[in-house]
C-alpha cells in the first residue's frame, strides 16, 4: 500500500494512492494514520476496508494539498554519518556504532510545503534520507531479524539542517535540526511489500535543477533492521515514530566552496520506489 494524508494544515485526512496513481479518501473509515491506528492493528483493518470498499472510495481532487504521509510522531530519531561515502566527504571516520540525535516532532511538514529558512541563517543545508516508520512498539528487540515485524513502511525524509546552529554553537545538534519545517516527508508511506530491496534504493537530490546528491541505500553503514534493533536497546520506539537513517554525499556543507539554501531555491528529492518531494525555500 501507498498511504497518504491530504488536506489543509490541521485538517489532514487519511488516504491511499491506488494502483492507477489516484489519491483516494479513507476518512470515512479512519481518523488518521497516527499512533492509535498503528497500535490497533491498523494495517489489517485497512486491508479489509480496501477489499470491501476500494472500488468506490472517493477521489481526492488534484488541487488538495499533499500532507505529511504520517501524523505528527511521538519522536523523530535521526542517524548521523550512516553512509560510508558521506563520512568520507565529511572527513570523519565511520562510526563504530550508530550516531543518534533527535529532531523535534513539530518539524514535520508535507512533501511540497515550503521550507522556512530561519532568521539569521546563512547555512541551511539539504539532506535526502530514507525514513523508517515504526508500526509496533519496539523495546529490547532480541536481534535485527526481529525488526521487520515493527516496521510499518518507508518514506522520503528531508533532514534539513542549519549548520551554524548545529556545529558552531555550544551544545548538541538539536538547535540546527529542529527549526520549523525542517522535516518534509512523503509523498506516501510505502508498506514493506511495496519495496523490492530497501537496501539497494537509488537516491538523489537537486537544487534548482542541479544534481547535488546521488547515492544508494547500499552504502549504509547500519541497515534498517540493525537500526531498529539498536535503538530499541536505548528507548522504546513507539508506533508512529519516524527514524531518519542518514544521508549520502553531496550536502551543501561538503561542497568546495560550501553552498547553502537561499530564499526561492527549489529542492527536489527522490528515492527509488518512494516517489519525489519538492520544496521551495522561503525566508522565515
């Protein structure tokens, strides 16, 4: 399934993208793709609804906004330096275990919403990432193999970063990661059966039509199963949580000279099998 949300901010409704590529409205059957949905055997209930009513679901008009494909999560957990080639680009050694940081949950916005460049920012940067959405609470998983039962699906996650806030101020990375609108996601959540091989997906990011990032999930240091297992040893991953799994090389900070986002820039991100998101940058 390709699960979506649509509608004005604060009035989002749940839906799907059907086999013909049309958006269909499921708000008559479900409140939202939120923690309660995942915790209450939501995917099985959704399958049953689609089997019985899929042919007559209302279509969502093209003019209606694409919202983030998941409701606001309990937490967003991010992994740093998780691509061999990005660690090399950054001049840093490959970490001996995952580098973990948090991003505020209210950074989440839709796949075509504007990115707001913070006041005073000169170093707002881009990062295309594979997002993992948790479908069942995970705590102290015994092995990476146990992770599959806890993954609801995958989406594009844009981990926007303000590098001066992140690296040139005292403290941890939170200040540079948690500015408003700093996590566009979507356009849909693909359930695992939609993806042939999540460990070999091509990834790309363009700014104003110029290719900046080109990579593959095959270059991940720690794969999706390991990350879910690893994180579950330190915190309970709750249904609906989002994990951003790191970015390939080509971020603005790594350019020579460095290049950062400005008002009016258009950023387009794609991951194989997960569609495309497109955001315009605006000054806050």
